[in-house]
C-alpha cells in the first residue's frame, strides 16, 4: 500500500516529534507499505524517509523544482518525481496514495491533510485520512472538527471518517476497515 505522509522540513522543538517520524517510518517498512512524501531530506521528512529506506522499505518523493534545492531533495529515494508546482506535487501525491497520514507539522502539513479530508467529503478522495496525534499535537484540530459537528458544519458520520491517533494498531484497523464518506448532496 502507498501511504502518503505529510510532514515538514523542520524537526520541531521536542524530540518526540522526530521519534514519531522514525516510528512511523519503521511501521510503514515493516508492514510492506511504501512511503509517498514531499521528497526532502531535511526535518521530519528526512527522518521519515531515511527510516523507511534503512528498514528495507521503499520511499517515493514528489518535489517541485523551486523547492528541490531549498528542501534538499533526498538523493537516495526509490523514486523522485520533480514537478513544476505545489499543485502538481499535491496532485501527484494524492494520485499515488492509498492512505494519508499527517505527522506533526506546520501550516503546509495542516493544509495538505485538510485538503484530503475536504476532497473525501465531495467524493474526490476515497482514501482514509489520519492525523498522527503524537503528544496530543493535533488535539486542538480534533476539537475543531468536533466543534464543526456541534455546529452542523460536519456530520457525525463524516467526522467518524477522520482519525486522530498515535496507535499503530488503531491506525491499521482504521485503514483496513475504511469506507469513504458518501459524496455530499445539496
């Protein structure tokens, strides 16, 4: 299975963030999955890709030309796609994905996983979306999704299609049992 992971080119300020990238990388490789990610070798992106590769797994990167040098494109990947824009990057990562996971990260990470959640609701993403909630990093976002339900901007059914977890057993079960939300009708 191709698992697209969104993460940043920074490591964050707590060792648990890098450790979570390493644990996720091991889990991906040990379960014979392939990593699809942003293609960089810095920060959590690099820690994740290095772990997958050093654990015998495959890592596929997708990086736009303007970030290739800034994010220091990883040179040891199984495959690296170089695209022209962020839109092409996101579309290629989505095209390759069978599941989406967001590690702790910044605005770009949040934007990318949120876009996939949104696409699922309109029938354009049939794959599960998971916030890897290490150290309760995504707790505020989880509460915000619950607030959407409380205010009738998101159905309980659609909310149940978004996982916030740091348990690989729970993540694996979620992926295996996932059915996409019904496309919204107006």
